[in-house]
């Protein structure tokens, strides 16, 4: 079976043809450099992506915290992982790098926070005015 | 009004401004950063996708992570920041800057000013698309802020006009959040964003990219009901008979960024094609105390470049504030063929610099020439990806000896 | 005594305000969710001189007097108004003859200060005008204003004087018995009244029909516009008209009160039923550009920030239908096509204080207060005034709309005064009206509206519940 891919290793965007049989790459053509071949070998058999999305935060200054998978996960698992993520929530404060969920669908990948979300102050000092950093 | 004297004042707390203030402080200057929003980081905060930092940190980061790293550099630099503070005017006499904040109006008298205000999105109204004016039409950046910061879904079924990177990223983001993304339309015959985003944001999810297509009309009195999609010819004119109605409740626009220079354009020369100030290799504008960095100079592809420019501007502005930046000879860089955006506009002897070049249309094979001294062959040059050529050492000195340096990209 | 005014556009709002000078319960019904959202929202915003109107028309009778009232009115109501003057430009001898006719007509209508200026005089005052211009008719009394602010301010002032405002309440029937008005019926109830004023704009014919009247007959005339950013503000100082045609005053180039430049309108007659057809069209926008460039060739379309269309209520006789009718207690202020905005204060005064006061034997209230203070606009304050405002309320130091320099304080005040939507805030404060067209501030205004009104952001609309801005939460 032949698969056609656009190489995204660099801006050139070579059009690659990959021949795959029984889940094994037989040949790669159209690439101008070795990086293209490496890309094609993975992309044709088991494409992987880092997934970035958001998780609900309870009691935070923001309603969501941005998250990502700490390593590329198989592309075909993205819809399932999104369903999983939609059911999650985390209590504020959230720290950057905090692990929200371990071993996503047995991939070994972790879902980690990519920002901090402080806890919402219990009683605002001045209702209606969000505290700002002071001028010099 | 309170007046504060300062060595280096930086306006704009995005990647360029944060890097600039940190670099100025590291260079020994008393540096202050002012930002109109409540948090520093600019647009990085809402760019939750990966793809940042490969140059600066040799690691692929998301926008918030990149901002965090940069803010780490800022915090350890000794620079100060004020948020919720909006600049109102820049008075070239003095110079002085007036800003508004909830604590009152503030006046600054900096020795050097770094303009790092970024870019704004071209609005729907500027496209002069006929039809109704319903709710549900958003620029991609606004849609991104609604989704990623406020946690609000703009609609249920969307079409994206313009294949700039933010448009592609938002197509994927909306798709992942359960919004049906019907298509991404691009007026030109080639995508406006990076190939990698075309693959990872559209192809991965089966979202069609329709090149040479645009929106001819929007429909819906209250909330958007649909759009008329039409094919266009080489000049971007609609082809009669190709119209079709597409039912959507949301139109997301990614139709260009405009460098934001409103408060300085009255007294500093701008490059009409970059739409940003003319700068030399030190990121110094034609007004010696005014430096500029980031997307207000020209719209860049990578935040890494923006931060790098910011840091350079910070260093040189600090030296200027100390009186250690003599006005010397500068050699003009002039546009030759196939050069749309060009940064900087002047070489300064002894100041190594990257030269950023954007071509107006794709070239399968191209030869880039900087004054005939530095030449490079490229395969597949596209408007979506700037060419970066680093100048230093002997080549730079040779170029610095010329009356002017012609930058051109010729088909090879 | 109970009087219902139907239609909260500039005309209805000004009439309602005049009526609150008297001992009467005044009710103002509006089908839209806010004041001034019909004809008032999308027109040229000009206070006309009165030279365009044929002397035997009702338009001519009220135009110049209405113009003369604007300064006082806008001072009382704290509404922006600038007497910038206008040129009607002639290209060629034939059009020069038209200018002479207009001048004579204007003088007959009592329009002060009309002069024909030479090409050189025109170009000295308006250097961007097409140099092929032959001459210009100068009318110094022509002004510009913000029509929706006229309506909002008049309603706010009237409410302060006892008016009861019924928004989003469409009138569905008028009860008439024995040739006399008895009641107004809306989707929400029946209101017994002694008198009704029909100021229903594009829908005034339907209201008249409900009272059994055949006049006015209305059809919508569409006008398309292009708004240029403040960066274009040097392009024109005064209102520039071409020589008029039979049908309209033509496509103009004019400054707006907040520093932009407006191009338009077209004049396209639509079928009677098309009363919500505010779409712009490729042909219309092309004509606007063509017409504007004929007057000012240097119009730069890269400065365009918005295109929009408005409808004017036109009648076959092309004149206002104002005054008492054969139905006792039913008064018209209808078919208010151009120069309706200009004539409105004069018509309001005449209809309320002469006709209705006498026919209904209204007596003056002692306590009428004509003064309304607008929302402070920090963009127009001195530094000292602004500092003072921030000291009292720090939210006036937090800028939300960067393009037009509108603060959180102004937005909160607009909401306190009745804004319930993004457009409600926009038309009261100019937030989102600038060059980025809300790209930076829409989400911030949405948050402020939700917070101040105590609702979820999903419940904040562009205009009313049928135009939601967002459709749910990412993580409910």
C-alpha cells in the first residue's frame, strides 16, 4: 500500500510516498533529506501527536487550565482522550507542570498543566474591581 | 500627575516586551515594562498549542509554557512590570509617555523607549463582505481567547475564512471541542499558515482546506445562519456560478495581522510594506531614543524570533540610555525582487544581525542574496515562512563597506 | 391623562421628552430591545441645513428650524454636535446651475449663510476634494451628531421626568371607538390611553392601519455605508455632498463626531415588506466607493473598518406625515425620511407643545428638568478631570476599548443606565466602535456585562436574546 504524505520536518514540505506492507515501511521516496525519511517511517505506521487542550478548574481565577500530553500519543486515540478530558476537573490552585492524569489510556503519557491557575480570592478587596499590580 | 524617570521604558508585555525589559535590566538599566492587560504574556497565554520555543529553548513548548520561561528570565533580571496600565500618548519631546491605570494617570520620562505593542487582527468590517451583521462573526484571536481563557464556545458549526496559522489552530481547537468545522477557506492558491499546521490541524481531522475560495456574503439577521462560499480567480475576484450556501452559525476570520503603531506613527518613519517602523540592526528606529521589537515591526512567524528581537532591542536601548550607543554609520538594506517584508532596514558595522525576509509568493527554488556577498540557495520558499539569514564577521564587515545592500530573492 | 408614544427612535424619543413637560402619564413603546435601534441607528448622522427641501414641503417647514434647535438641545442633553458646515460640490456648468437653484431654495426656506464658493475657495478649505470641482455651495449651519445618542439621551431625560419606557414590547393593536383612540394593545397587555403618537419609523404605516388610517404608505429605502477609521480623519472637515438627484442627496463623504469618516449612502428602493433588509450588497458597496471617490479621489479603502446598511421610511409623496388625524387622539410623526433627524426637535416641539397641548388641554408640570448628563467620556476629559474621576472610581482608569479609549467605569455606567447587550454598551460608550471592531474588547465587555447583570456570559447577547454571542461553555 502506498501512502502520500507532506513532510513537516522543515519548511520545504516535500511530498513523500511511503510504501507500507503489513504495518512495515518498505520504502520512502520524495524526501530530500534523512529527516524526511524518519518522519515518513513513523507517520505512515503510527502517527503521533502532542495533544493540547483544557481541563475544568474549580475555584480558580480562570475557569480552565491549559494542559498537554507530556509526550506524543497515537493520533487515533485523540478522540477518546478528548472524551476523557471533558469529564475531568481539578481544584485550584493548579501549578504549571502539575500532573492532572497519569497513564492516559495506557499510553504511558501524562496529562500535565501548562500554566498555573491561582485560587480565586475568597472575598475580593473591592467588589467589582479586579486587583491590578500597583503602579510604581 | 506622577512623573517617573527611568532608563528604559518598555511598552507592551508580550514576548518581545518581556524579553526586551529583561535584557535591558541585565544590561544594567533601570527597566520598567507596562502592559495594558491584567497579566503579562500577551497572546502567548491563549496559544495553548505546542510549537513554541524550538529556537530559544531547544524544546517544544506551548504558549503558556513559553511565557512562563520568559517570565522566569524577566523575574530574575530585576526589571519591573506594571499591568492594567494603558499608554495614551508618546510625546517625542522629552521624550515622555502618559499612561492610564486604576491608580491614576502616570507619566514616564524614559531615556530610551522600546515599542513592543504587537499586532491587531484585521477585522471583518475591513473585508467589506456584503450581507447582514449578525452575532457569530469572530476574529480567530478573539475566538481563541473566548475558548481558551474564558472557556466559552463561540458556536456549534463553524467555517474559517483565511488559512493563517491562528485560523488553522482554531479550526483544530474548535473541532476538538465538538464544534463542527465545515472548512477553511483561503483566497490565495496556497495556504497562509505553516505546512505543519495544515497537516496537523486540518488533515489530521479531515477538515477541508479550500484554496481560491472566499465568503461572498453572510446571512442571518440576529445570529449567523450561513455564508455564501464562492471560488475566486487569480485576482481574487468571485467566479460567477460557483456560489454555494453553507449553513454555519459561526464565522472565524484569520485574514491578517496589522502591526500596531498608532501612537508613534505620527513621528517615526514606517516601512509601508512591513507597516512597522524602519529599524537598524540595533532595533533602533529613525528616532534615536525609540527602539521597536516584535510584531509591531513586521509580523513574524515565530515567537522565538520576536523574543530574540526584543532581547536585542533591550540590550541596545540600555546602552543608549547609558550614552554608550554612538550614532555611527548605518548601511541601508534595500528591497530587490521578491522581498515583501524585510527586517532590519539598516546594517550597523560591528553589530551582527539576523536579516528576516518574507517573499510575496511561493518559489520552488530560490537564491537569496544579501548585497551579493552572502548568497544562499533555498528549496521551497513560501510567504508563510520567513527566511532568516545571519550576518556577522567578515561578511558583515564587507557589507558594511558598501553604500547600500540590496536584498533579493531570485528564482533559481 | 395618559399618552402612548410608539417608537423610541430619535423622533419618538424627542416627542416623548416634550410630553413629559406636561401633567400626563407618558408611555414609550419600542419593539427593539433598546432605544434608537431602528432608522436612528444607521443613517448619515447629519443635521441638515434645509436647502435641499422644496419650499412647499413639510420637510422644508421643519428642517431649518430643527437645525437651529440642535445646539440648545445637545447642550441640555449632553449629546455631541458639531456645526462643521457642508459643501454641495458642482462638477461642470450644469451642476453649478443646480447649486444656484439650491441656494435660492435654501434662502426661501430661511437657511442662513448660504454662499457659492469658487473652486479655489473649496480646495483651500477641503484640499482633498477632487480638483476638477467647479464650485461649491457652502452651508455653514450643517452639523453632525450621533443620532442614537440623541435618542438615548432624550429617553434618559424623559425617564428622569416620569416617562415609562417599555422596551421589547411591540404594539399589536390600537383600539378606536367612535372616532377616538381608546387603548394601545401590545404583546404584554392592554393600556387604556387618551392619545397615541405614531413615531414607529419603518413600521408607522402598520400602526396607522391599526387605527384605521391609510396614511402613510411606506416602503424602505436602503442606504449602504462604509466607515473609515480615525486615521482618515484629515480627509474632510465638512460634509461633502454631490449635486443632488431627483431621488436623493447623493453619496457623501463626511466626518463623524468621533473622528472617523463616513462614506454613503446609496438609495435603493426595496419592496414594502423588506423592512429588516439591512444587508449590504456588492453593488451597493461598489457604488459607495465610486460615489465617494468622485468627490474625494484619495479615499483609502484600507482604512475601512465597517460596512453597514440602514433603511429610511420613504413614502410616495416623499414627505413627512405629521400632526393630528381624523381619529381623535391619534397623532402622526411618520414617514420621517431625510431630513427626519434634523426636523425631529422642531416637530417634537410643535406636535407636543402646540398641537397636543392645546387639543388635549395639557397643563405644564412645574418640575420638568431639561438637563441630562451623559456618561463621562474619559477620551474627552482634561487630565485633571480624568484623574479626579479615577480617584472617585478606579474603574475609570482601566481602559477596556483601546481603540476608542473607553474605560470599565464608562461601561459599568452604561449598564447602570440600561445597556443589556454588547450593542447597548457600544452605542452608549463607543466601545468596540474603533479600528479593531471589538477584536480586543468583546470578551472583556462580555465579562463585565455578565458580572454587572449577574448572569452567565452565554446569556449576554449582541443585541437581544435572538443574537447570542456564545453558545455554551467549553467545560460545562
